C-alpha cells in the first residue's frame, strides 16, 4: 500500500515540476525576446483545457500508443533517484533508465504514425535519427563516469560526489559536462535540435493530428521527460542533493541553460544536427574518456 | 540418446513416402517435433548419456570414432531450438495449405542434422552433420522456385567454402593433437598455441572462419538478405531463428574456452589479441548490420540485416571473456531465437495474406490484422531491447560485461547498434502496419487459427522470458555449472551484472511499467470523451474532396524513410561492398580457368603444357 502511494506521489510530483518548468521556460523565452509572455502557470491551464475538450482518434493504436508513451516515461521516472529517494528499492541502473525511456518515445511514435498523416511520420523519422545522434555521445559520457566509479548505479555515482562542490563531476570532468549539455539539448528536442517538431516545415510533426486529451498526454509526456532528463544530469554531474528543494533548484538551473540556448538559436537541418552531434560533443566526450582511461 | 536422432530420420523417410498428401506430411512433421521436444525435456540433467560407434580405424594418428553425447551447452541450444521449431511447425500447417511445393521432407532432414550438430561428441560427426545441413538447406531455400536459385547458390558456395576450411582445420587438429573429440581437442589446441603459436592460431582462425560464415558475421554478412528474401517464409523463420546459431554453438564450446585461457599479448591490459579479433568482428557486424537494415525497403531483407547485427552482439559478449558476458551471449542466443521467430512469423502472415514484401507497398494493415500487429509490436519492442520484454536482459548483461572490462569501443558500438535498431524496427512497424490502408488491401483478413495460435504463444513467451528470465537462465546456468564454469544458479527474476551494485530485478521493472501505464491510463479515462473518425476526416480539413471534383488521395511516408541520414552514409557504404570483392575474386578465377581451358583446347597450348610438365619433371629429378 505504501509503495502504491509512493509511486503515485512521485508521478504527480514529476508531472507538477515538469509543467511548472515548461511554464517558466515560456516566460523566460518571452522576456529574452522582449515580449510579455504567458503567466508561469500557463502549462497547467493548457493541460486542464486539453483534457476537458472532446477529441478525435483514428484507431486503437493511437490510444494505446499515447497511454504507453506517458506510462513508459513515468516508469523511467520511478527509477531515477530524486535527492536520494527512489519510489521503490532498486539499483537505479543507468542502462535500465536509458532503455526504459525508449519505450515512451516508441509509444509516442507509434501513436502519431497511426494517425496516418505523413507530416507526423516525417517528424518521427527525424526524431529517431536525432535519437541516434544524441544517444551515442551521451552514452560515451556515461561510460566515462561508469568506468571512474566502477558502477552503473545512478545513486552510487551521485553519492560519490558528496562533500564539497569540488567533488562534483561537473568540476572534475568539465569536458564530459559540456558534451552532456549539448546532448541534453538534443534529447529535449529544443533548438537548434528541433528538426522533428519544425512547425513551419512539417506542421509540428508528431503533434499534427493530436487533439484534446491526446495532445494533453503528449504535453504531460514532455513534462515528465524534462523532469527525468534534468534529474539524470543533476545526479550525474551535480552530486544529487540532500533535500528535494535543492534538487529541484539544480534541475531548474540545468533547464534554464537549455531554455537560454533555445531562445536564441535557429534550427539545424536533421543531417547537420546528426553530423554536429557526432563531431563536436562526441569528440569532447571521447577526449574525456581517453583522459579517464589513461589516468 | 540414439532415438533422438533416429526419429527425425524415420520421419524424413515416411514424409518422403507420403509427400503427395500435404496434411499427412505436416502432421507427421508436427508430431515428430513434439516428440523431439519431449525427449529433450526428459534428458535434461542426464549429462552422462552418450552413444558412440567405434570404427577401429585411425586417421592421421587419431582414432576415428563417431559419437553423440548429451553435452549440457548443446542441450541448451537443442532444447530451445526444438521449442521454437515446434511452434513454427504449428504455423506451417496453416501456412502451407495452398502452397504447391512441400518443404517438410528436407526440413526434417535439417532438424536431424540440427540435433547432430548440437550433440556431436567428435569433430567427424560434427563435420558430417555440418555438411548435411549445408546442402539440404540449398534445396529447402529454392523449394522449386527458379527465382530463389541465385541466393541459394550464394549460400551453398559459402557453405562449401566453410566446410572445406573446417575439413582442413579438423585434419590439422587431429594430426597434431591425436584426437578428434571436441573437448579434449580444445585442450590439445591450447597446448599447440603455447608451443607453436603460429600454427595454433592458424588452426583457430580456420575454425573461426567456418563458424562466422554460418552465423553471417562481418565479411560474410551478405547471405541472409539474399536467402531470406526468396525462400519459403515458414522455413526462413526457422533459418533466421535457429540455423543462424549453428556458428555460435561451436564458438561457445570450443573457441571461447581456448581464447579465454590462452596466453597471448594483451592490449591495454584488457584482453588478448584474439579477444579483440572476435570483438572487432562482432562490433563491425553489429554496426554495419544496423546501418544496412536502416536503408532496406524489403521487410525480409531488413530483418536479415537485423540478424547480422544481433549475431554481432553475441560475438561482443564472447569477446569480453567474462562469465557475465558469456552468459549474456548465450542468453541472447535464445532471446534472439524467440523474438526473430515471432517477427518472421508475422512477416510470413503478411506475405500469406497480401503476397507483398516491399514495405512501401503495404501500410495500414493494423486495421485488418490486429493480432499480427500485436505480435509484431511485442517482437520489435523485444528486438529493440526495451524492458519489460525479452531481449533486454541479455543485451544489458553484455553491455555490463563490456563496461566492466573497459572495452569502450565495443560498448559504444553496441549502443550505436541498439539505438539504430529503433530506427529500422520502427520504420518496419510504421510502413507495414500503420499509416493508411491501400485500397487493394481492403479485403485482407486476419490469419486463420492455426497461424494465430503460434503467434499468440510467441507473445506469451516473449513476455514471460522478459519478466521471468529464470526460465532460460536457470537451465543455462545449470548447464554451465555442469560443464565446469564457476557460476551460481540464476534466480527467477534477478539478473546479476558485473559492476558494483549492478543487480536488476526484472519483476520490479515490469511492475513499474504497469504502474506507469495505470497512472497514464487513469489520466486517459479522466479526460473527456474521444470519437473515432476515419483518417480522411481530419486529413481534408473538413472539406469533401468530391465537392471539389477530386478523389481522396492516400499518402504514406515510407519509401525513403531516412533519406537525409542515408545521404550521410552513402559514401561509406559505397566504398565497402563485400559482394564486389567476392565478384572480383570470382571474375579473376573465371579468367584464370578460361585461360587454362583455352590452352587445353588449342593444340599449341597442349604442347606448351606438356613441355612445361616435362621440364618440371626433369627439374624435380635434378633437385632430388
């Protein structure tokens, strides 16, 4: 019973924080572009509105896929330690987290491809290409940290940085951190890596046929993915945190960096993006990996 | 023990007798496979069972005996391949209802050689069974179709090449170690490598080449796509799930123990040279197979390359030479058997109903074949290595082993391949089953019951092995312990990694996934109602195309799905084409042989050859 309650609380917390970040992000971008911008709680209003509207679907695969996508990301979230707390007792294995995250994306891709709109499928094809682009440098970064610590448990890696700020992997392995930040930008699908959304080109790609609660579920999936991805970075590079407030604050710092980059950059074409990800962040990550191996 | 081999032989004969009656042959086929599975189940744990036949001859100083024995690792391979074969043979009854030719008799003979390979006690028996499997599969692939001849010939010539190398290797091994038995000769080979390194390594590489030919590893990765594209679909299912593992089994019992304990120069303190040879073969196969699979348009070719990539993972696991990597590889053998069988059964079902295997000509089949779609969906989730289905556990163990050995290049190659797998797997899903249904497939129906039941069984097995890996890991660890490896018997749901604090409980992963889906399902049900509308409704922006004097058109984005990505790789893929290399070798041979032939045909050539011969004879005489 306790476990069920914890699972619910963690899920709601992740959704809440993710939506809050999204709202603040929109406000920040607006201020950078000298607009007034929506209120910071706009994302909650959006989701509330979307779930209360009627919506259309084309077949059962769309329903199944959307439920699977949010479900997969929530499951991933339950494996990520948040300030030392995990929803259930597991070894918080990084590889499990990376693979579980994929089921969410697969569900989303399946749902939008089932909608039968070519724009959506083009978006998915770009998203999967981008995934190959960022996953390789990001894994290389993780590999370095795993080899240093001799463990693939996210919790142990975050504990190993306890003590002073100088123990943070961000300070100890700055090259890794830079590579991970660039990969994170692509992972979140923010500019300059938003070729899969590209509203002017393919009409928001995956989102083109989603309406009502389906779009709402897509919003929530995005919120949870923001939460999970920033939480992984905080655990890997910023030493986790002793309480939840500091943890969320650190997550917010990471999110703010992506928002700043998002606000001022134009968009890469998909092949440019993949080439960039395989040269610059990959090169930096490999350099750090070699330094780690030689040590 | 011997009845295990006799039953398939007798079945082959009786099927050949009843070949005109299709129902009888396939029923016999099913019954025989059922018996084999039962028999294998009953000999589990009786590792001392054996049967041998002494000829009393000696060849090259080694005793020439034929024998089979219940080798634990062989049992592990044989049992799971028998299980998959039984499921495929249920499928075959329905699938072959309307087919003209009958592949069952040859197939039964292959099952006989299958058991022979897995239970062979000595290299002579092994070689005989290996050869039997090679030429019989030629007939099974062609199955009376002229179109399939090219692929089958390609396969046959590679098989013959491999068999020739195997024969040389076996003779050398027999001559230098004085025994043909597999396990003692492994120790013998170790001693040869320690005393005269070059000879030992040549023998080892000869064996390795034979085995990687059968398992479609890097330089020989072309045959699956040629063969799978044309062969009969149900037999291809067997081939892609079971037969491609024939190279892996002898590697596991012979090459891995030798390479693991040999004393050779080490690279960066991580592994010896041979380990890296195996690893690079695996890594190149994994990456190249993935890239080529991404660019295919034929669904059977796509999954053929996916098999190449999966064989690459298995070699990567072997190359780590740790017990976790070894277990992971052998676990992946069975996982790949299960998921590839599931995927190919659905492809066979699609071909059965539509007669089409080019992906861009299909689409929207989920509306007509929902069960096939579900099987395919679970199959690709398993193939992508996503929990909670099978395929994840074994990949996880292999990556753990590579990371703990600090083999960073191999680990990155593995991640590249398995992330690239999402790309081609999703492309197949989207192009075949999702999107809009073409008009010509409006009348397509779901498959009949005999084909639906095996697919359903495959779904259950994939989920079962994914959540309770113990059903495979327990027999595996028992077998490894019986052979003499220092392993603990695995528990039902927990997998052990090789890094610190690396234990995952797949049961918990499954529960968490279910919890996530329940929460998101609740959100879904709390939301306002939704209405199912046909795809055209949204698509034409509320207008009626008829009012505009046009027809509703259908668009599927599926032909060059990854065009921008392909353009990045075109220069690379054009420069490495093994087929061109083989073709140029073939051309040169042809040129040489026609030249020699020409010499014989013309008078002056014969005189020339005669004089060369005489000259050589005289020279030889002088030297001696």
